[in-house]
């Protein structure tokens, strides 16, 4: 799972803009320090989206390797129901 939360570092402390949901009390983290003024909010959002995409692909491979797959017919039926598409 990959969960990205913005925050800031000040006086030796990392302050998060929000508390993470569905994260255990003892979870490994990766902290990236950004140079002030060097990364625009749009660039930051783009980076977060890329990281989340990579995490989703990785999760898909993990599910595939664990045998957690479903048929194309089941997927198609679910998408038709979800989005009101007639078959």
C-alpha cells in the first residue's frame, strides 16, 4: 500500500497536514525532502499521482502472483452494472 500525505519539517519534527487513515501504529515510511520553491503544487500532485499509479500496478502484480484473479466476464459484468452500460 502506498499512502502519500503532505506535511512539513520544522525544528526536527515532521508535521503532517492530515492523519493517515487505515495505517497501523507501526508502519515503515519513506520521507522525501523538497527544496522550498523548487516544486510547484502541480508538480507535487503529478508526482503523487505517479507514485500511486506505480503502487496500484505493484498491487495488481501481487494479487496476480497470489492467484487473486477473476474472469474477464466477471469484470465486464461488474463494469456494466457500475456504469450502466448495456451488454
